[in-house]
C-alpha cells in the first residue's frame, strides 16, 4: 500500500526542528533548546524575533482593524507610504504581501510604461544568479534552469546576461531594451555585491538609452547593508524598486516603490491586491521604518557588521581548508566554502547556530540587525567549533 501523501506539499527539505518561540536573535525549540539565529527567516526578522515595539504595534492594530478593502482609504497604508516616500527616491508606493508579488508588479509597470509611450520595447535584461521570486514571471526574469525546468513555456521578454560581464551588458543594452532588473547584492546567488562603480555605470547606461532601472532590494534592503537601501552607497536611484522581507519585521509585507515618471501609467484598475496594504501589515511596516530611520540605528548596524566581518576574516585564516573567502557587505555576509556548504550548515546547527546555504557553495549569514556584540562573539565561537568538526 502506498504511503499517504503528506498534508503539506513537500517542496522543502526541512530540518527536524520545531521552534516554539523567539526572543531577539534566539529561537527556542519545543524542548527548550536555544539556537542563535543568523538567518532572520532569510532576512525577514530584521529586528529580531518578537521585537517588543512590533508586538505592541501589532496588538494595538489587531484590536482595532485587521482587514479592509483597498476600495477605501487605509490610514496605516497612507502612513507607511508617506514614510517610504520621505526616506527614499520614490514618489509613490504600492503594497504587496511578498517580494514575488512586487516583482510581478514591476514587470507589469515596465510593460505598461512602454505601451503608453507608444514604443515597442519589450525586453527586460536580468543577470545570472538572480532571484526575483517563484512566480512564472519572476522565474522567467531570473532565467535559472534550476527554477524554470518543467514549468514552461516561460513568459517571454527577458534576456539573462552573465554576472559582471560589462561587454555583454553594453552590447545588450540599447534603445530596444525596456528595463534592466538587478539586485545590488545577490542573495540566493551567493552573496555577490555589485560594485558601486558598476551600479553607477548601469544607471548611466539606462539614462543614455532610456531604459528603466529596476532594483530588487528584497533581501539587501531595509538596513541590511548599513544604509536603508543598498543602492544609496553608490549615490544613485532606480526608477522602480522591489522591497519585502525586512520591511515587515516578520509580518508578510512587500512594496513596489517608483518615481512618478515610471508609475504614471498605472491608473485605476491596472493592478490590485486583496490583502496588500492591509492595516495590520502597514502598521507594523511603519514601525519598522520608524525604528530603522531613528538616529544612530544604521550606524550601529555598520559597527556590528564591522565586528562580524573581522571575526569571519579571522575564521577563514584559521580554517583555510574549510573556507575560501568572506563575501558581502553590512550584515549580509557569506562564507565561500571549500567543502560542501550544506555540511557547514549542518555542523553549525549541531552547535545550535542557524545559517542558510546559497548558490556558489556559500553559507549566508543574515543576523537580525539588532544583534549584540556579545551575540556576534558567541556566533563566531560556534562557527569556529563547526568548522573544526569538518
């Protein structure tokens, strides 16, 4: 007799851990074991688990109003939009439930923009190693065989370029291109930052050809690099930006931020969302933005990032047979492994330390931005013991 099909669709290889609660940088198992969390739910719990200000905000909003249709004005949504416009390049925002949904809207916005211009531009350039979500449009944009195999036919209109190949980019980016879509720091692709001069050059190329620039800051945004958004280090601004993960501090929330020029094509009826911009999510999101933009918060992130980076460099020097290099920026760091990265993830887990693998044999370290100096010291000690086991 065949075994019954599992009640949860088996699309994940899950570790046998059952966390009952979280406290700051720690996750606590049902049996009381405490794990130091350097994953933040893959960049989601940017302020740690059960941050008291977020708990208070969510509780207060839950006692007032959970959901109301976007057919009506939503004050919490307006407040979050105003904060994002105040602190970014953007003139406007649309709220989603996830980064994947944000990617879909960005694609639609670009296509509608050029449709309304009366110019037949359809191609969106993207890059190898990219991850923009798991919808059909998002996997077509990334162009990864691993994600697209078996899900064809794919949405047309995308061209994937090699990462870091300037000649290929210049050859492809002409006046037929609608937009360029890129992560300032690739996360799933192996913690690969785009150098500041390259991001500036990309902005210049888009300006010269008229192509729109879409930045996917779902994983590298919201304070992760020591600025509110990673592109700020290069002193440039996109036309459209994808935001999610950290913006909700653990509550499902995403956004598309855009300039008035790029967004003017999106009139009433061109897009919508049942849950996007709901009062619960936006109340929490506004509190996250308030905390991250408070004086001194991002400076503290940069100090902690420096401490972690220095410790990781020492770890690589101590274990050259296990580690090749440190990658990344801010508190979005990766260890390039010589041995299988999943072996290090498992060894770290045996030390009650949580990490997450990425492409190119990299282990990602995405701790809460609120991690303390002592917790970084403890994390480095546990990584050292894990490396010694290998």
